[in-house]
C-alpha cells in the first residue's frame, strides 16, 4: 500500500484544453486538475486561452500565431462549404495548431490528458506527434468530435460508424469525397496503430463512441466530470435571495447558457413551455419569476410571459452557488448535451432540475426522484415537469435526492480516484 501511494505522489499529468475557464469542457478540465492535485497528483493544464493567474495553468506561446490558427481553420471550412457561414462552428477540422511536444510541461509529464482541443489548439498532425512520443494518452471526450470526422454532435447521422461523407453540416449535403471524408480518413490513419484511452463523460456518449470505426480497438470507458462539493453546497435560500436582490415571495425558475438564444440550448421549447404554464395555470403568472444568467437576455423579455430577472454573464463559482441556492428549480431544455456541468452544480446545491431525455441528462436527473426528465422536444411535457417540481413534488425530498446523487457519482474525490486508477494502469505503476 505504501508503494502505491508513493508512486501516485510522483505522477505528473498534463491536461490539454483550448480554454482554461470558458465553456463546459474547460470548467470540467479545470475542476479535474484541482481534484487530482487534492489527491496526490502533480496535475497541470496547458491552454491556448488563459483566464486566471493560476500557476498550474500554462499558456501556449505565440498569442498572435494562436489567433491565426483559429482564423485559418474557419477560413478553410468556409471555403470548403462554398463560402457559407452555415455551421461554421458546428464542425472542426484540426488542420492547424501548435506542436506542444517540445514544451517543458509536455516533456515532464508522465501522462498526456487531452480534453477539448479544437479551434486551432492542436492539429491532427500535432496529435500524431504526441502519440509518436510514446507517452500514455488519455482523451476525455466532451462531445462527439474525437470519433466523428468533423462534427461535434452528429444529430441523427450515423455515418461515423462506417465512413463519413455526404456530411449534413456541409452545403447541399456534401459529397462522397467532401471535407468530412478527407478528415475521416486522416483521423483513421492516425488512430490506427496508436493506443489512446478514450474516456466518455456519460454512458450515452460511450455507447456512441463504441460504434465508431475510427476508434475501434481502443479502450473506451465512462468517467463523469467532477464537482467540488465543498464549493457547491446547499445554503440558506432567503439569505441567497437577499444578497442577489431577488424577491422572497416568488417561486424562482433558473435558466442559463453562455448564449441564451442558442437554438441548440432549446430556448424555443422553454418559451413554449412557459406559455403553456400560463394558459393551464394562470395563477403562476403572479407567483413565478424567471431568473436567467448568460448573454441574450433582451431577446427573451417579450417572449416569456413571466417576469424575468437577468443576472448577466456569470463565471464566478461563488456567485453561481448563490444563484443555485436562491432559486427553486433549474431548467435545461437543451437539444444536445453530454453531461452538463450546470445540472451537477444545481443538484450539488440541492436544487432539482428539469431537462429533456437526451444525451447524458437522464443519467443525471432521476425521473421524479431528484427532478423531472421530459419527453424529448415536448414543450408540453417540459411544462408538466416544471409544474410537478414546483407544486406537486415534495421539495425537501427532491433536494435531499439531489445531494445524494452528486455525492455518490460526481464528488471530486470519487472522480479523481477513477482517473488515478486509469493513469496508473497506463503507466504500469498500478495493476
């Protein structure tokens, strides 16, 4: 046992993500780094976009060169898509990036841990160079891109299971030898003959990844994202409302996104659900208020039939804790999701959630236990879920079930130990 602990303390892990703190993958990667550090691992992050002064987060050299990489990838996609901006950020081709194998952070690492490395962070050639060093590589998949050709979410398409072409994200459906087909075969060539331990954040994503011919033969396991239950925890609701200047006599429903009006986040369904609630339960218009965080609040004011209070764009975790504790319910009408950090954050504060039956959401929300899982794309059932949580369920039991789910599945110590076991098996330090 002593030998096992000593080896863990010496292990160095480098987590690579495009951003340090912006976006779900960045937040999850940063939290994983902190969880690993708390459990005896010398973990660091390497990012293109650094947002804090954290000393264990290194930034790629060459600020203007990195911006060029980002722009150049978009230009190539734009050209191949017949100069259309449609789906410009729904796909990535990894045609440009930075060779990180000569950086000191890379050289000193025992394990290279890839996360979300798109938009000019790493090219496919850079990934190939990483694999050629022989260092153990773990790749946490925060969306479908690692096992598709170019898309981050394939929607109804299953071509990645055999061969990508005629891509639905390209104008006129692409062609037999379109951009997706070229990237698909390049990825396949790079992945074959090299070992990568792929990690899916949800069972849903793992089941899709295992069907992809691109990563056939590679290990694919499921480890969820971590959350600190010391940071995200229940607090007095009345006090939280006072500090945020929210009304004490209303039932508060929280909705948020980096960009609230992003269609993929399902805002249209939430709007329709709110309208149905007012029709079926008109008394709610006087007792309910919507709290939103993120960009795009102005567009919602005339669309939702409830009073709306905007908290703006929020990144500070302590403010997020206040928000989750102040509200009665968190809603996430997303149409595509892997394992949303926001559900984890809300539940860690004892706040129940309503979401569609899509992606990893039904793995997080246990239907009518700690929230409500609505029929996919059904605004009517989404409205039913909101009403059930606010007016029919036992709020205390819902909150207790939320805390129990987070503590047993997503607490940082639990998740860190799963990754540590994986790292040690890959390095041969622990069987």
